[in-house]
């Protein structure tokens, strides 16, 4: 009987805290949203399940969490903690990204830069709230709307905030279809939303082959801190565009990115142990993340309107919202909002240009912050 | 020397001097944010200019080194795919041959019946 009593004392029913319960519920909500609303299911399902796993209370001497040295979960978390997974994800993204629309309309690259205003204003906002410069830099990058970049920079600058930053970044990426449309509509007139853009020109194979190498050289000579992320992104793209390494590109954009996504999502979820995650700082990070995302969206839209003052062939300002690098979700949102006004206006291809430029822009912003704050 | 003149180094110097009061820390943060944004813009403007110039450079280049359609398309096929292509062709050939034979036999038998 005593054995049973001792055993019962070690079960989750006795050791479960309110914090654990809240985190388990959050994990269930993530899984629910992924399944019923189709919000970033490839990320929210692993993160949600990871959050549930990470919040089952176990006896202290069993050492099973991501934070316990030598535990299985700690080995999975290694890739997050040391920033190994994000560059591998960038390799896969590079191998699946077609830069043609960006190459056919280079003006739209600037929208990817404009959206990064969210990163730097949030960095300033985090400083104002009392975070240290490194922590502020890691929080600011949430505005890049790029989960792997946010994890990479947080692992380098503010490891203590990593799980909160990762969850905030991925949550807001999943909520792109909810956060962006009201801002886009608020900042544009109906006439602007009806603007039709010229179809993109055909891009030659040679252009596509030269671009990854040249773009890498240009970007990283200016921001060497972005070498790892951009190196892998453009390497993946070179595998795709070189036409002679199709097998490698195929692996990078399918099996490899899937494996890394599973490990990254699950490990990030498992790192949200209530004691580490449910803090006032996490709430502030979530607030700043939402602000950051909204500013980034507004920055892209307003910059497109600004560019229209000088352009003869006008840009549909909705396209500016795709400057945040949530690929391809924000481009899809642009298409959706555009078609609400004119069902025959196809903005998706145009929106992909600032969208992929946003990926490059947020990686450069991360590189700049990393270089400057270490 | 050149690097020391870039905004990146300026950013680093600003960061290392974050020792003062909150207001000066915020002022320095604002400078950092501004310089950081300028660096991102500079990188992407240069990228944009490069992309804009690339077709012209390639057009000039194509006079001495013309671009061939599908230059390496065949080499992207793996051996197994090439083998599969042969197998598919053989299968199509077999099906066509069988179908023609069946049609001929049908015609012959209908001719004999009539």
C-alpha cells in the first residue's frame, strides 16, 4: 500500500501545477487551431504537442525535460539552443523558393526592406520597456515574421527568452490571415486596392543561376552576421536553379526540411515549461511581437504608397504587406484581400516578390543586430 | 579601415557605450534602430540595382556566350529516371502493338464471317 501511495505521489495528478495546466491547454489550442482552422499546421501541431509533452510534471531526479542535461529532449533541443535548425530550414526554403517574380520586378525588393521597420521599432520599444539591448534585439526580430530567424537570433542573443520568442513568432505567423487584413484595409483606399499590376516578365535561366551567388555576396558583404542564414538560403536556391543538382534540391525542400521542422517545432514546444514560460516577460514579448507584426505590415503598405508617388506604373499597395517574410502566407493574404475588391485581380505572383525579399531582409536585419549587439 | 566607416561599426560603438541613464540608453537605442534600418535598406537597394542591371549585362554577354535553351536539363535527370523513361516507352510500345494486333485480328475474323 505504501508503495502505491509513494507512486501516486510521483504522478502528474499530484505534481501538476496551474502553470502546467495552462501550458497544456495552450498546446491543445494550438493543435485545435491547426486542425480546424488550418493555421500553420506544420508548425502548430509539433509545437502544440511539444508544449503538452514539456509540461507533464516529472520527478526532479528523473531529468527528462529539455533543460535537464543528458535527457533525450535536451539532445533534440540542442539544435534550437545552438541555432542549428534554422539554417537547415533556410536551406529547404531556398530550395523551394522561386525568385523569378522578384527578379522580374526589382522595385518590389524595397518593400521587403520597408517591412523591417517593425523589427527596429520593436527593438526600440523593448529597450523602452526595460529589456537589455541583446534581449531587445532578439524580441525585435519577431517583426520579421520569420520563425527560424527569430529562433536563430534569440539563441545567439537572449537564450533565456528563446521559447517565448519562438512561440510568439510562430503564433503570429499562424495568425497572419487575422492580423494583416484589417491593417491593409485601414491604410488603403478602394481605388488603391483595385490597382492592377503588369504581369511579370519571363526571367532567363542564367539570371536565376547567377542571382543566388551574387545576392549572397552583396548581402553578406554589408551584413556579415547574416552569412549563416543567407548562405544556406542561397545555397538551397542554387541547388534548385543550377539544374544539375535536382536530387539534392528535392531532398532539401522535402525530406530534410520536414525532418528539421518536426524536430524544431517539437523541441520549441517542449521548452515551454510553465516555470520558464509563464512570466511577465513572456507577456511583454507577446505584446511587443503583435505590435512588431502590425508595424511591419503597415510599414510595407505605406512604403508602397510612398513609392507610388514617383512611379508611372503604380504598385498595388496591398503588395507591401507581403514584405513581412511569412512565406507564402502573407502573399496569400494579399491575394485574398485584393480579390475581395476585384475577383479578377491576381496579386499573388506580385506579392511573392516582396515576400521573398522580406526573407532576405529579415535575415539581414538579424545579421545586423547580431553583429552589433555581441 | 573601410569597415570602420560603415554603419555596422557605428552601431557597435553605440552599443558598447550603453552605460548611461535610461534616457540616454533610449536615445542610443533610437540611433541603433535607425542605423540598422538604413543598413537593411542599403543592402536591399544594392540587391535591387543589381537585379535591374542583370538582364542588360546578360544581354551584352549573350553576344559572345549565347544562352542555349535547356542547357543542362538532361543532366538533371537521374539515371533511374532515364531508365524509367526507356521502360515507359517500351510499355507504351507494347500496349500499342498489342492493341494493333487485336484490331487486326478483329478485322480478319469479321472479314471471314462476312
